[in-house]
C-alpha cells in the first residue's frame, strides 16, 4: 500500500463510504478518473475513496434512522481496543488549566469531523480523539471459587500455574477463560491475596 494519501495503486485496500474495498482497476470517462473496486458493480470517482488509516479499522457500520450509513464499531490498531457506540469510555486530559483528570462518558457517535480525522462524540459538543480514550474498565469479579483446570500436566494446582477454569462453590457453575457472563467476557482468571478473581473485559 502506498502511504501517500493522494496516490493509489491496483490492489490497495481503501475506504469507500466507510466500507473497505480493494482497487481492481482505473478508467477515465470524460476526463474523470474512475476506480473499480472488487465486489462493487459500478465505478466510483477517485475523489470518493481514501486510504485505510494505520490508527484504526472500521469493524461495523449501520444504517441510521435517517438512512445514512454510520460507523458503529471501530478497532484501535495500536492495542486492539474495540469501541462501540454506547460504550462507557474514559478520557484522560487537561480539563482545567494545568489540571489533568480522567472523566467518563458514553460514546454517542463515531464519525469523521473532516477528511481522515476521526472523532468520538460524547455529548455537550465534546469530540475525543482515538488516541486519548480507553474503555471504562470493569471490576474484577470475585466469589468463592475452586480451581478445576490449569495449564500443565501436574496432578495438583500450585500458585503460579495458569488457571484455565474454576467452579463456583455455591452452585457448582463452571467458568473458563473466554466465557461470556452478564458482566462481560472473562479474559483471565487470577489469584490475588489468596482469592480467585475473574478478570472481565
């Protein structure tokens, strides 16, 4: 892919109407340069396509109530964090002169405020950059667990072994890494201060 935003070549992956396409060919019609995109039946004006950002990838778009295509879910490429409209997000910034703090918001809209400039709208006229936000962290969930599976072939579990699944003693429900529960997805099971915690994302 050519990193110059004004140069496109065949096989470049580009954005057209917030969807990703691969350039298949170029044609001119009445001195207008048109682009053929794989899986699109018509040619489009070169001015209507743009390079994929190296900061983010659009994962999902939806049709709004006024029949406009809008960005619904996006992935930050630097760390893989995924943001969806409706998420609780945190922003660390200078809200008063020389005073930095973290504030929490609901992500209301993801959109381009100008060409190649993505914004996260959180209400009250405030747009945030993808670089300065994070998903609001969900707390670790703890209850009375026992370890039932761990990552090694030993007969007994030892502190330091990677825990793969646990059983809640009160009702014998089993939880494993990757399970979805109402609080979110279990991304890790850890022992902290002699207690077992489910790390939820």
